[in-house]
C-alpha cells in the first residue's frame, strides 16, 4: 500500500511478494522436477532395450525442462493463496492498481516457452532419426508379426512359426507387422516399441533387445471381444539358445 | 396483414404451432420409426451375398432416419420452413408464441426459440448426460476394481466403454457453449436473442433426437468399438454401431447449426460500442469453440456416412480388400477429433478468464495475449490430427511435422496460463468456489499439458500410446481443466440463470471432494499406464492391482462429489437464497438485466463505452 504512495517505489525485484515468489520458485521447481521425474521413472517398467532406456531418460529430461515453468506457476499461485484472502458474500475492496498488461513479462514468457518447445522438438527429432535408420539394418533379424482376433503369430526367416516370441539378445531385429482381420497394435512393453497391425498392409518396427529374460507383448488397439487377453511373452535368450530353439521349432513345423 | 385478419376468435382449435410439443414429437417419431421398420422388413430384398447384417443394417438405419424426421416434424421444426415455402411466414403472435411468451414451464417442452429457455434446456440435458455417462464410468471402474477379469461380460464391457466415451465427449462439447453460450452470451454482448432463434431451437432438439438412436443401439448389441469406432472393427460390429453412426450424424448437424448461429450472432449483433477490444473474453472462447466445430464436424459427419455405406451398401471406403483403407477413417476421425478437444477446453478456460478479474478485483492481465492464445490454439489445432496416428504406420515420414505442430501448441497454451496467473497476481483474492477453480484448473491443466508434451514426442509415444497413461492424460485436460471450468461457470452464472445463489457450503464441499477424488483417480491411472496397462481392457495383469484400486477409489470420490453438486443445484434452484441483482459486482452486461430476464432481454439496447475489466483503483 505504502509502496504506491511513495514517489519512488522500490525496484520490482525488491518487492516482498516478488522475493517470496522467487524463493518459492526455486523450491517448487526442485520439488516438481524431482517428484515428477521419479514418479515417471519408478513407475515405468525396467528397460530391456536401448530404445526403452532412451524413452526413460527422455521423460526425465522433459520433466526437468518443464519443471521451471510449472514451478513458476505454482510459486505465483502459492504467493497469491498465502496473501490476504477475503471471505464473505460481498466483494473485497478493489485492488490498488489497474495493471492490465506487462510487455516485458509477456515477451519473456513467450520467448522462454518457445525456447523450451524448441528444446523438446530437437530432442525428439534426434531420437526419431536414430530409430528410423535402424529399420534399414540389413544384418538384422527379420520377424513377421501377424495379429488376429485374439492372438499373435510370429514367423521366422527359416519358416518356423510360434505364438510366443523368441529373440536372441543383443541382435537387431526388424518386425514386419500385419493383421488378418481388424486393427491391432503390437506393443513390446519393456522394449518401448509399438506399431499398429493393419489388415492388408505391412508396417515396420525395429529394436535391439539387450537383456535376457521374459517380457510382455500386449495389444493396445481395441480389437473386439477378447482384446484384453491378446497378450503373449517375449523370450530373449542367448544366441546359442535361440539357434537351438529355432532348429527344434523348424523340425516341428516340418514334421507337422 | 392477412394473417391478422385470418385469425378470428371463432377459429376452432389452436393453430398447429400451439399443438406441437415434446410429446407429439415422441409419438410421431415412434410411429414413423415403426412404420418404416415394418415397410422395410416387408419390401427390402433378402441378402444374397455372404455379408452378414447388410439387410438388417439398412432396416435399422432407415427406421432411425424415420425416427429423426418424425421427431423433428412432431416438435415443430418444419412448421416455419413449410409456412415460408407456402409464402405465409409466421405472424408476430406466432413468433411470440414460439419465443415462449407467458407460457411458464410448458415452454421448456416446446420448440421454443428464446435463447434463455434453450440455455436452461441445455443445462438440464447436460446433467442427464453426465448422470448417464457417470454411471457408465462407475460401472467401468467397479469392473476394473477387482483383480483379473471383471463381472461384466466383455461384450457389455466394451459397449459400456464406447458409450461412456461418446456421450461424455458430446456432453463436454456442449457443457459450456450449450447452457452459458446460449443463456449468458447473447445478454453479455447486448443482443436481444441469437441471430437465428429457430435454428437455435433446432440445434437443441436435434441433440434430444440424437439420444434415441444411441439408446436404441444399446439393445442391438451396443457400441463395442470404443468411442473412436475405428474401421474395420466397426464394420464387423453388431447393429448397435448404426445407433452410433446415426447419433454422430445428428449431433454433427446440431453442432454445425449452432456454430453458424453463434458465430453470426457474435459477429453481427454486439451492442453499439462493443468493439472487438471491448468484447468479453468469454465471448471469444465461445466463438473459437463453435467456429472450430465448423470445419471439424462436417468431416465427422462424412466419416460416419461412409461408415454407414460400408455397413449397409457394401461399399469399401474403409475395407482394404475392396480397395479402401482403415487409415482413411482414422484420418477423417482425428481431423474432427483433435480440434474437438479444444472445442471442449477453450470455452471452459475462457469462462475462468472471465471470472478471474471479478474475483481478484483487478483488470484481466493482457487481454490481447488471451485473444492471441485462443486464436493460436484454434489455428494450430486443425493441423495436429495425425499425432493420434504416429504408430498407425500410415505415414511414418509425417511424424516429424506433426510432432512440430503439436508441440507448437504449447506456446499459445502457455499464453492462457500467463493470463490466468497474471490476473491472480496482486489481486484482492475473493475466495469463492469459482476462484478456487482457477487454481484447480492451473494445477490439473499443468499436469494434463506436460503429460501431453511427453505424448507428442514420437519416441515416448511409442511406449505410452494406447496405454492407460493416455486415458489419464485426456481426463486431466477434459475433466480436470474442462469440467472444472464448467462447474465454476455454473456457480458463477447460477444467480443470473435462476435468480438464486448457489449454496456456498455445498459448492465448496463438492469442489474439494471432486478435485481430490479426481487427482487420486487419475494419478493412479498414470501409474498403471507407465507400468504397461493398455487402454480399454476388461482384465489386466495382477501387477496393476494397486493402481487400479486407487483409481476406482478416486472414482467413487468423484461420484460422491458430483452427487453433492447435483443436490446443490436442485436445492439452490428450488429454495436457495434470492440473489441480488449483481451478486459478484461484475461489469459485464449479463448482470444489468436482473432476474427474471425479460423476453428480448433489453428494453433499450445498451451502449458500451469501455472494456468490461475496469476493476481496481487507478494509480495516482
């Protein structure tokens, strides 16, 4: 109140509400960044491929990049909420100013949000570029994936077919995905890849599993009655085990 | 003129306009549907091809169309155009009758053209829609509350998910522009009514007409495809799908008509002196919303007509084997589907921007930035649709440009944040439920917005797409931001619409229960999405038990909060405290007319001399 009356108001950064907001901003940014990043990282599945590790660190980076903006909004809200509040049926006294604009704040806000947007875009573009080049890896293992209501079929290069997916560890694989009836979506959860299976078309997705273990494949496009049960397992095994499995499986196919 | 002379007192019976109402409409609609159904059953040739359902589809679609025509005729939608064709337009008395002059409660059951009546009609139908959609949501959450496999049959479960989705989308599309856009907005701009009052009544009654095919479809196998109704799943779905198709077509017409009407009203009928700089921001929000509907909904309409033709006439727009493509459907659907989320969001945020200066007693911070934000979001929103199709395989090379447009939306969205936070800053905070809703919106929309950035990023989306994470994200934007704004608008404009104050205590109780329940429910849903639970499943792995239990618990909290709110609406409407003329001491025109608002609102049209945000004391 008195600030307004004095001929020389203090510089804007010396005003008490600005100081309070500045402190809260630092606190809020730290809390939001930490809680947000941990919330995502801890709830996400543990990665079984470089791609998935990339997604997890991307989430961490994006959360921290967004934290200062969210932190500023939170800090300003907290400052406002902890200042004098008026309850009652009649309005409080009018505010002691009529500020309806601030070109500096507006310009700063727009420039900063544009820069953050640019940062997110560039980050994403780099990863896309890396991911899409692996689709053309000639040395990669080629597996045909066929969705149908409500199971997955996997066809390997030497004619073997299975309903559980088997992959050798540390070898790039390219999936050729299609469907025989309606749209499905092929999601290898722990490897962070997903691609729709469209009837009449073949789509591609590529990944390199880097961990031995059993992982999940789930359908993520509503495909009718038993959509929820259209799941199977991925067995990532050593190259030797994979070769053994494949040769036995081929014999089974031929025998049948 | 002749019409005056040809209405002698001795005329037997009432004129046709006076006889028609909701009940004649129901009767005529039902009769038409049954007659056409019998005729079609009799005369349509039997199927000879291998395709199932085709004949049944034709019969269903024909009878639903007959219902629509019968209902709209029965309500009186055709009287005006017909009389105009005959060269005898409606007389002044007849127009006054249509406007609902001196008719009391009956006008709510007629083809009434008064925008205030239509606003109340919308408010009531939205409460019905949210009631039904909410019950369906509770069924879903209850089914998912227990571990593997629910007690609802998968077919019924899928249908509940689809119906919940589509009616909630429709409900949220009309939740602000329907009641407040109709009741408040014309008064706010100083107009006597909408530009086309009869079209206004048309767009409302079309929504009522649309409800019946959707209900009908529930008895024909339901909508087992989710609200998106992707093909080819939709073409193999049971006959209930025709109910969905008909529902969408009728709703799309209603939205297009309302969009043209509201846009014209705002462009042409603002009070003298209300330049664009003096037009309240809420009006911008409403116009942006309905104007976005203008390019979006014709596409939706078309996509469903093609879907109907694929089902009933063996065309193959979406059938790969016949030369079509499911990707065509996805494109058409999302060309509607992404502008549509901003159709929902923008007016809700604009309503809160309208309230912010009132409850902080200072001017709106940066009106120009607010307008630019709304315009920027509207413009960009028609260019982002394929981010729903990053992983469809349709055009991987387009992922990069669509990622660009999508992430650009964060800039105008940030502007809306700036306006709201800037207005709260150094205001005199008047604590009411709408004030607190601004904070709730900032919180929820921040979470919805940031999770939206992860989803817009192609590599992250390759993990998150189609999971519960997406479901949680869009509930944060549509409910956390959209519904929060709409409920605040209800409390804020309640005195103007009903003459009574919304019970203060109940509004607070409902607010806190809904907001806490909402955040519990959907943060729980984020966790299971991150852990790998797909959307629209009726059973899940046991690792997702905890998250789903939390979500179901939160959902029950939301339900209890909404029931408190419903009780608040009913009790305050019936016996609330009588509202003073301008209870919030606001400066917009809707508070100058008092209650009840007279027919045609203003005796003398107002002249506007300043912007409506002149709060605060001028600095010396």
